[in-house]
């Protein structure tokens, strides 16, 4: 089947041909006709199968048909929400490529960069806005943007946004949108629970599902290397010596661990870049650009960036830290083998990861191939302790001044401290600190009954015996005790 039979606009077909696409993918074939027909839609397909074009091409076709009717007083007509900045940039690049022959304006809205250009874009009623929910909600709260004429709402990677805490922000955004709109949701994974929640934003949606729900791409070869935890970095450096690992994406679970791993690879002579949420937007864009251009061979990233990395030619994906959730595994390895290309997914598994590995194998319905690296010593001892690495992990103020010793150590250094117990003295002058009563306590005889107007102190309200009902209850310490 060709794109010509899907009912797309001729100018869009020209742009698709210029981009080098000849045949639509299964998700595009199934999703484009219902979207052109005006239906809400939920699209589920494997990562790397062209979901972005599946919702972009039919929307551009409908926008081009209604362009003349829009007139000079046009408003924002398309809002696309995505969970990460990288994915927002990727979607914008694809839209610009497909809409290059159409007079449409496109803007991105996300954090980490200056907001003034984004405010100007929203106030100028840009045709298509691609945004992260957090920054968009902040700008909308300051009355920037007019979505009263919105025609399309798209939630890309819907499971990540709804399942990872974006739901309150999305609800606040949707309340400011017109109810008469077309809502589309696309993702590689979409659980039954999340699918039930999507009906809150859609009207009788069509469901398009290609392949098994959350199934890994068939063109990716999946391998497991069982290795002790202290040898993972050594095994990674050993594997990177192979010439066919020319463009490698490595996933780490923690941000500081990604930085540490990148330093170790650099020390081994492997050009490496890092990508995680602690990096600034310019640093993240530069890391992606260096990886795409081949300036660096290895990119170390965390899961937050897994949904936004769309780089052609990734030969290997390495799960340096085995993912805790099946959905994260699907998205990680989906960065290779895109558009029916061939790729390898390597997972390092320690003794602590066997439970997650068995859960993954049950989910995909088959076991993963175990493999041993030739020429690698799996019985090597742990590397010697390096104080420099520990110092890098400490906060900067601790590196400069040293950690504060525990309180017990301070007491041992000072020795025992014997402070004399204060004895009862004369009543202080007016406004001074009240002294304890000299009446006998429990160990010194029978306590006399409370005087009239007083309340026993070990009963409820006993602490108020010094405050007659006529005394003021406010005014501070001096006002309460000074009149005694």
C-alpha cells in the first residue's frame, strides 16, 4: 500500500516523498483514515514504527483543507503534549518536515530555556504547539495563549504522562480547552488501567493496536549477560572494544551513576556524552547532536530520556542497570531497530536482577538468550577502593569542610559535662522568669490540696491553674507572668 491511497493532501504527499518514505507502516495505515474521518483514537504500537507520522500526517491534511476558512484571525488549532523535552523537539522536527509546503506556524513549549519566545509564540496564536505539560500550565496560568479555537489535542507517550504524575497537570490543561475537539492518544505501551482513564478525555475512541500490547520490536536481538555487580563496567569496556559497536546507547538507572560511568568510559579512551534531567537544555541538545553526528560513540542516558531519543543508526542498546519495569525495558530497546532496521539489545543482569528478568520473560512469553563474553574474566576481584570517586559523590560543602562528627563523638571529645542543678530561689522581679514552687513534692510528704480557684495539675486543664479567668490569655510571656 502507498501513501496515495490514504487520502492525504498532495503537498503533504510531496513532503513525505522528499523525506524518503515510500510505504506507510502498519500503525500509519490503520490510524490515518479514522483520524481524517474525525474520530478520537487510541494508537498502540511498538516503538519505532512511525507513530508520530500516524497522527501528524492526517492532522496536517485536515488543517490544510480548512486553511482558507481560518481567515486572518486564526487561533491555535493543534496542541501536542509530550513528557520530555527531547520528545517535544523530535515531534517538532517531524512536523516541520511534513508541513514544509504548508503555510503553518509551529512552536515548542518546555522548561530549561527562556520563556519569552514561548510567550510570544502563544500570544501570536501559533497554529501548532508542541509542549511539555509543566511549562505550558505555568504559562497558561499567566493568561498566555488562546486555545478557544483548538481542533486537535494529542497525548504522545500517553502512558508515561498519565502514569508518572502528569495527570493533574493534564486535567488542568484540558479544562481550558473546548469540549468539541478531536483527541488522539499514542503510545508503545498502554495498560488497561490507563486505557480506562483515557475515556475521561475522549468520546467513543477508536482503538488501533498493532502487534501485542507492549511487545518488543521483532528486529531487535535481545541478549543477557549475567555478571557480578562490581564487574559491570569492566565488561562494558570489554564489549565496546568490538568494532561493530559503533553507536551505542547505554541506560543507567540513576543520574549520578550515569555521570560516573561516563567518566570511567572517558578514562578508558571511549568518547562519551551523558543525557539526563540534571543537564541543562543546551547540554542535552549538544549531547544528542554529538551522538547523532558521530562525534561521540557512546551516549549514557536515564529512563526519562528514553522516550525522546530518535536517532537513526543506533547499533546497540545496553541496559547497564536492568530496568525495574517491563514498560521501561520496551522503550529502552526500542531506540534501536527502528523502522524495521536491525539492532542489538544487551542487558547486564546481577544476582539482584533475576526477579525482574523472570517477570520480563513471562511478559514477552519467551526466555532471553544468555551469553558469555569471550576473553573476559568473570572471576576477577573487585577493583580497589578509589577515594576520589567517593569524594566526587559527596556534596561540595562536605568536600571543603569535612563531615560533621556524630554527636556522641563530640561528647567523648569534651568529656562528661556535669552542670549543677539550679536551686529554688527568691521570686524574681516583675517580668522575670517564674521559679518552681517550694511546696513539697511526692517524695517529701503529702501534697496539700489545691487552693480555691486552682485546678490540680495532673488533671486535664491543670496547666491553667496560674491563669485566673480574668487574666488576659495573650500578650506574650511578660504579660502573663508579670502580674504575679
